[in-house]
C-alpha cells in the first residue's frame, strides 16, 4: 500500500501503520520529507515510475494522506489512479466510529483519536483528523 504524502498527515498515519505492522507499505512524496523517522522505517518513493512499479508489482492500494485544497487533493488522486492505483479507505483502529447510521465514501481517511457520532455520512475522499 502507498501512503500518498509524507508530511504532517503522513506522520499521524505513520503511528497507526507502525503499531499495526501493515505489510508492503511505502510512502510517496515528490518533495523531501522533513520527518526522517518515516524514511528510517519505510521507503519513500519520489517519482511516477517508482510509484507505477509499486502499484503493478506490489500493491495497487493507496491512501490519500495530504491536506490542502479539495481540488488539489482530487487532482492528485486522479493522477495516482491513472498510474494504476486504487483509492483505499483507512479508518484508524484508534478512533471511535458509531455503527449507527454512519457511512463512508470510497477513499475516506479517518486518523487516530477521531470520534464520529451516529448518522454521519461522508463522501468520497473525506479526510477526518
């Protein structure tokens, strides 16, 4: 699985995936990360060729783990899909999600320590932090 983003949100997700020892994880960022501990534990891919190779040879799943303007997030998501990626939902096991009337769109990212109350409906690519 690719974690698309090695910045602030990536550091928060890092804690969960490290604890859960998820397999075949690599980060992707076109910009050098200032968080060296990520690179100490996981590869950081920095170009489309390496990303496409990972999608086709290791795992096509990716989590969109970048903040910013929704349009930029959407453009990045479309780019990764064109390279062979599949947008994947990730809900931290360290969050509390009500099972009553709650639904999530494809590619939802819920980071740790988030509370989701009953009857919350989230669309595609939703980010809760």
